C-alpha cells in the first residue's frame, strides 16, 4: 500500500504539473511510513484476544491513520489550488479499491480505510453536503463495524466449539484405539495402507510407519478354506464394494489364533473418483472362543468331552444320507454300564462323574479311529462305525470294549469294578433310518443284559417280541407289588454242630399269573431298571418280620438289603418301624449286606452301621469274597456273621481245588473277629463234611432243605428244629466249576442257561425252573456243536443233565467244548508215490 500511495502522489504531480508544499509532503510521507510498518502492527494485533480493545487501536494505527493522513495530504494539495479535484477524486477511489483488495475481505479495516480517505478530503473541500455524506458514511461504517464485530465473535465461538468437538473426537478415538476394542484403517486406490491404528501395528510385530504403503491384505491370513463368507475380503477390495463385519484371521506372530471383524467402505471424491477404502475393525477372538464353547456345549458332553446325543444323531444322519447306497453302511453300538447305579448311589455323584470320565477315556482309546464315540446321557454310550464291517470284527471289538471297561477303576483311593453290555445293529440289515437303528440297537442291548450282562448281542427280529414281553413283565411286576403278588420263601440255616435250624433266609419269589414262578434273575433286573427295588425291599423286610412273629423265639430271619436301601438315611427308621409293627425282638432280625456298600463314603457307611446296631439288629456280610477286594472295612464294620459264597463251596471237594483253603482262611478270619460263618449252596454230603471239617458254624443249602413258603416254614418249625442232611454223596466223575452261557433247545424253542459245573457225563445247569424229569434237550455248547442231554432232576432253577455221549477231554484232562474233528484216513507213502 505504501507503493500505491507514493505512485498516487506522483500521478497527481504529473497530471496537475505542480509540486506539493512541505505540509503535504510531510503528511504523505508519514502515511507511507505507517503503511510500511503496518505488518508489525498486525502481528501484534493477532497476539491479542478477539475481545481486547487494543486490537482496535492497532487497527486504527495500521489502516485508519495512513489513509487519513493521505486523504488530508491530497485535500490540502487540492485546496492550495495546485491539484485538480477531477484528478484527486478518481485517484482516491482507485486507492480505496486497491486497499480493499489488499485487506482481503476484512470488513472493519476496509471501513476504516474508506473513512480515513473521505474525512481528509471533506475537511479541505469545504462542502457541507460532502461533510454530511461523510458523517453518514462514517455512521454506516461504524454500524457495519459493530455488526461485523458481533458476527466475528459468533464465528470465533463456533470455530472454537468445532475445534473442541474435533479435539474431543480425536481423543475419544485415540482412547478407543488404545483399549484394543477397535481400530481404524485407510488405504489408497491401490489397496495400500495409508493409516492403521498403532495397536494393530504392534500386534502384527511391525512399526506403524513400516506398514504404511504395504498392501492391506498383509494384515490377515486369507486361507480360502477358512473364509466364513461367500464373498471374501479380496472380492470386496477388487470390486470396490462395501463390506460389514467380515471375519478374518489376523497375521500375528502369536501362537494362539487371533480373529478380527473388519468393516470398510470405498472413499470417493466430489467427482466420484475412487480414492481408496476407509474402515474399522474389532477383535473377535474372545467372541469366537465363546461361540466355540457354546458349540461344544451344544455338540459335546460337558462331563466326558465325548460327542453328545445331538452330534451322534447328526453324524448318523450324515452317513445314512450319503448319495451312494454303498456309503450308507454302518454299525451302531449301544452300551450301558452294569452296576454303575450302585456305584453312584453308594459313593455319590462326584465319584460317579469321575468313573464316567475314566470310562469315556477307555472307550475312546478302544474304538480309536474306527468310529465315533458319544455319550447319550447317564451311563449310556454310543459308538458308530461307518462302512460295512464283518460281524466277527464287530464281535471282536465289542468283546474288547467289554473287557476294557470291566477292568478295575481307581476312584478316591478305592478300587471299583463295573461291567458293560453292548447291543449292535447294522445298516442296512437291521434298518435304514436312524430311528430304526437306534431302536434295534437298544433292543439288542436289552437282550445282552437279559442274557447275563457283560456280553454283546446282535439285533435279531425276535427281539421285538422280547421287548414287548419285558414291558409287559414290568407292568405285571408293578401290579404284583400293588396287589400282593410277591412272595417270600424261606431257606433254613442250620448250625453244623447241633444240626438244628437257627433261622431262615428270606428269598424273593414271584408267581406270575400266566408263567408261574419266575426266576429272580429274570424279574429282579426289571425291578432295578424300573426303580422298584426300594419299594420291594421295604415290603420284604416288613413281611419277613411279620412271619417271624409266629415262629419260636430262638429262630431268626435274614433279609437282604440292597446297596440302594443301605444308602437311604431312613433305613434305620424303616427297620425300627417294621420290627415294632411285628412285635419281635430286634436281635432276631438279621440284615444281609453285600460288600458293595463299602464303595461309598466311609463316614456315612460307618454312621449307618452304628445306627443299625443301635436298633439292635444283627448284621451279616453276604457273598463274601466276590466283590470288594479290600479287607480293611472288617476292622470297623460290626458284622455278626460272614456268609461264604456258594462259588467257593462248589468244587471244593475236587482234588486240587483251592476253594477249601479259601474257606478255611475265611473261617479263621471270622473266628478271630468273633463272627459266625455260614456256607451257602451246600448240596452234597461231601461238601457238608468239608465245611464241617473246616469249622463253618452254619450251613445253608439243598443238603438240608430247599426254600419253602411261610406256611411251610411254620409247619416245618412245628415239627421241631432238628435238621437231617439228605443228598447225594459225591461219587460221580470229577466236575469243573465254571460260569458258561449255553442255549438249551427243546421242541424248537431255545432257552438261555448257565453251566455251573460240568463233567464228561453231565452238568449242573441253572436258568430253567421246574423242568420235569427225563426231559430231553439239545445243549448248544459252542457254535455248531450240539450234544443231546436228559434232565435227571430239577430243583427250582437248577437241573442236572446227563449227556447222551461223554464229552471229550483235552491233554490236561479238562472237558473240551470244541466239537470233535472227523477222522480221516491219511494217505500212505505208497499212495503218494502212486499219485505222483
């Protein structure tokens, strides 16, 4: 502006052909000097706040003062008559326009410049109208300045507010990035990073500056097999399309997988030119872990980590839904654990859970990679084997499963033994749908359990009728409980030294209205599965006490107590109530308890024993030596009697048998603990002589009496307490003691049975009731090996059969169950030579 003012003075001098006086020169020089120093004044002004009044003084010094002095200088020159007003006025307008242009829209400064130029001219023009116009213009200028000042204040306040909001947003975004919950990214049009949050650079193990300019896709592991969306990240980047919450795996050096969810949108300029992508991301790792956990809960058993019912059904449906028929073949194993409920009831659910985990591990190890293993719930397991497998291979696997699951378990410093039964159904032989296969495998499992447990069974068509029979049997048993259809039979217990009856053992019997007396081995498992044992046990206790009330005072009754009853805290109250209702002395009641009760909590077991002894009843340890392997419980258990299981009595008289030594050891142990002993299952005079010789105090078995009804027992006691041993003397061929399942065929029907002992000429078979003498059977000893036999006698569920032909023996003298090989004439040497 200083140059403009100097040029203005030169133009006036040239046009008017005159020279300014000294006053004009001085005022013009000062104006030019002020313009030259206005820059410093403006810098001072910018350091002050908007509302500070010195700002206006500086503005006046920088703009108003030079313009006013220049106007006065030109006006004074014109008044002297040396300058022409016609030149001065356009010059002033031109200078004002240049000033306005240089001030760049600063309205207040422009007004001050205009006022300064006009006031100077008006003072020396002498025109009243001009002066009035100047006053009006100054007023308008002041109004404009005031309005501009107010607007500037509003603009500044808005700008400060915007700056604060922007700063707050930046701080919040920075804090959001620092927390690691989310992050931001930006790329150019080539897909290369222009910005990424520092946290992400840290996770991928690189500096933020090093990532800029690198492809955005380097942040991820883009394995096509792991893409969860049909449209991948590469697809969206190449098509420049927006994407939301796309799951990608992070390319971090961490061993554990890290997953991110990223969103992005294309950035366009005002002309719709693509500039790149901008977006955000969040960490999906914990969410995916949670989803994986939920999926495991939905598809896996939380206790054993095996597949659950849902996943097993899904897997089976996948096999059965294969496009090709040959790929739909499979085998379904249904398993449950024998005696698991007993462990659960006696040791508690935590011990049962531990046992299930160990079972699952053994089952998984046994099946291996041959199939899928799952737990359906409780103690039920399932195995699915894809493909067509020969039946002998399936049978071998089933036997291995049963064998491995039957090995002892260590739980809470105790050894626990259970068993397993397996039912097998095949596709397509036994069904083509999952419902048919599972139902038929279940039926096969029930058949395996009915056959004696601890065995496997393939599905057969006749199992449907067996299942209906079992269901009907359960309903009939419930009706028998309600209507009094159950009976107690009593087998005498005889003191060896006096041969007098000291008591009876109460044995459960059920006379079915259609089938007659049924073996307890047939209906007791049904009662266990139906949960009827506690109800039947209490009924048996009350009935036995009621019958005992009619017998002599020196006769006792022994009642079996199941482990489930023993685990019931109300058992002492139930026993007390039964004794009080019958009006008998507590010492005449003997509770027979098996060793399995010691699998539970030692403290609760001791408390139960103490409570029962306070009632005053006697306690007998039943089936000693066949269950719990430790003898430590005998230190504190207050037993009055030990009952020696009949499996030790069987075969004790055979030369070389160790059973006699075992019986002698049990008797010695009982005598040392001041307990009585009862030998069960004595059937021959030789066995009676042996147990008497070994010191057993009591005997129970057919050698004296078989089990009888309550009325028969009362009649027997009316004849006196003396007992006479009657039975065969062991003068038959040596017998082998065993437990072997066989089939007995008669008139086209087959019946399951169990060989208890066998010789070359005959066997003792258990399982059929009240078989008439001289009934002929075909005994299936092995696959394809059937021998003819004749029933010689039958007592309850035991019968003696005589073979039509003696069985062969092996080199050790033991009876062989292998079919005899047909003899063939071997060709001689001469024959071979002739053939040659």
